[in-house]
């Protein structure tokens, strides 16, 4: 049986993914560098994938998240308040994104066993984003590879077994 705290947390995390999609897509619109804008759109798509993975749990438990329109407006507002300096944004996210892994692992720890598969997909989206950030800072030739791999598989594990170990 799912606890009230699990259900409330699941709802909030789902809402944050919907907000995140709008946030990253709005940031993409503000970037003049086409490569950077494409990476922001990929991050937005990763958020969408993660939200879609847990949406069946929202429906299963009859949860009522905030409206998509409200969440998208909130995401766009957060993007408007975000500095559009690429290096500063990437640096900020490198500091903050790892903390989300602990949050998602905490959600999984509360979850009924039958909910773990979609919650792994949710957690893996953050691993993929972190792998992208680290690859971007390292100047790797294709830093967006972890994002595309996640979108293709729902997993943050690279074909060679890397990425999710970050």
C-alpha cells in the first residue's frame, strides 16, 4: 500500500518534470548558439520522457497534479529569471542536479515494489542529465550522447556500462 507521503512526493516530482520541460524549452528559445539551444531542447525532452514514465502512477493512484498549463507557465517563468550565461548555468546545474538523485532514490525507497520500474526511469533521467553536464564541461565531442541514449532507451547506462555510475 502506498503511503500518503509517497503519493504527495510522487505528485510533486511529476509536476517538477512537467515544469522542467517548459523551463528547458524556454531557455532554448533564449540561447543564440544553435548547439546550446539544441542541448536545452534535449534536456526538455528528457523531462518529458521522465514525466510520461511516471504518469501511469499518477493515474493509478488517482492523483491530481496541478494543470499542465500552470506548470508550463511556472517553468517558463523560472527560465525567464535564469541568467542565459551558458557556463554559469552549466556550473549551477553541476552543483544542484546530483542532489536530485538522493530525492529520487528516497521516492523509490517509499514506493511499493510494483512502482519501481517507472521510478527507475525517473531517476535515470537525472543520471543522464548529470552525465551530459560532466561531458559538456570536459569538452567531450558529443556531450549530448547521454541525453539521446536516455530518450532512446529510458536508461542512463551507456552501451559500455558508463554514465549511470556518476
